[in-house]
């Protein structure tokens, strides 16, 4: 996953229109994690760093998934004062945090939101204390455990909002399976992609994009919120028609920022996706559009452990000169248009439609 998710809110303010939802979400997360820290401290004070790492990570971010869930809930007629949607949204934020933690280990990313990633933070703690054995290995092991705990806590909290077998719970369970499958396909493509046929490289890239990120970033949260409020199948289908293309555009924008974004804004080094070997849809376009020499260069050097700054610059130039960047921008525009057209047809109040419009625009037209 790319998940370029810089700290701070999305670039619009909902003011009092969300009935204090964001503040209630923050309070719920803080209270729940404080309880978990107390439970862990009874085991050992040394283990409380597991929860502290989660607390630090969930303090930042855009609250993207909770906001989609909230407006899906309100759009289906849900009671805005009900705490169930707040707990469900907080569980989504914990699931997102778990995905980020594990993703950074898989991708060997040193930073997240402008700060050391969780595995790097534990590695630095190891070095400061002069502990024995390999610090990098300790950091990765600790981060995997933090991510696993975060997944467990997400499940625990969501269960208080949606019982087993309920429509919202079915969506939540399906979402978790989709993300794990999509993430595996991403890892598989990095290894098998260079030897796989180019004929379906775009299809493979879009499948990865859809299941590792797009569906759980926008569509599933919106569906979960709607299901919690008792939305019928027609409204849920309309939610999908809007949110899935918006989610795919969101991830494609992430891919562009992963190469061409400003590090001061994204919180990630420039060209980080190229270092990590991300075989994104933009890379797929380049493999189909670039000259033989440029294509071979990408196949041979993408994700290389010794990739140089000059090679990153050359690869970025190929993405631009081959038309791969423009093809990706065209896809973003087409997907956005499709999503917003579906939004115009949704049977929701104009107030809810306006909030979903703002949210969709914020995630597709962004610099971080």
C-alpha cells in the first residue's frame, strides 16, 4: 500500500455540521486506548509501548474512513447522536493504523506522516538503550506485534457497534479479507511482475489498487455507515457507484504523489514508491508506452536496493515523457467524473450530498 497520509485534517472544515463527530471520535479513540494501556500495564509496564505506538499514530491523519462512514450513516437516516457510529468509525481508524504499520514494515519505509515509522521508532529505541542483538530486526518484530494488536483492538471495538451477522459486520469482515488479499497481490506483483506478461499488466495493477486500498478507503466505510443505519440495498448500491471510483481515483492520486509529491507535504521522501518497487498503474502505463530501453530500465531498476537519486530522477522523467503520468491523470479525471455523477443521483439530502461532494473532492484533488 502507498497510503501517503500526512498528518492533519482534510482541506475543508465541516464545522458544526457533523454534530461534533470528529471530536467524539478522538475522545473515543483516546479513552479506548487508555483502557487498553491500563490492561497491558498490568502485564508489564515494558509492554505499554505497544499501545503508546498506536496512540501516537492515530493522533494524526485525515480521518478519511471515519468521515465516509459517518456521512454514509447520516445519509441513510441514522441518529447523529448515536455513539454506535462513533465506535464503528474509531474501529476503522484502528484498522487503518494497523494497515499502515504493517505496510511500512513490508515496504521498509523509514517515515510515516513526517515521523519515523513504527518499526524505525523501535529500532531507534533499541540503539539509544544499547540493547543486544540486531536493532532492525527488533524494530520489525515489535512493529508486527503492534500492528497485530491494533487489528485485534479494531475488531474488539467494532464488535461493540455491530454484532456478528449484522449487515455492517459482514461488510467489515469482507473488507479485512479484501485488504489482506490485495496486499498480497501487491507483494506478489513486485516479485512476479517482471516475469509476467505485459498484456494484462494494467488489469493486475487495477485489481491491486481496488482491493488493497480503494474499497477500504471509501466504499466500505460508506457502506458500513449506511448499513449501521439500516440502509436498503438500493441506497447501498448507489453508495458503491459513488465511492468505489472515488476510492480508485484517490489511490491513483496517491501513486502520483508517491513519485512527484512534495516531501514537505506528503511526509515521504520524493520517489519513495520507486525505491520500494511499487508496480502501480502508472508504472504499468510506462511499461506499455515507454521505449524498449526505458522499459528495460524500469524492469531492471525499479525497487533496486542500490537505486540512486539519478536513477529515481530518470525513472520519473520516463513516467512523464512516455505519457504514463498523463494516462494516470486521465484515469483520475474519468473515475472522479463517474463517481460524482453517481453522487448526483443518490437519494440523500442536499446537505449530505454536499458533504460527500466536499469529501470526494478533497481526496481526489490533493497534495498529500
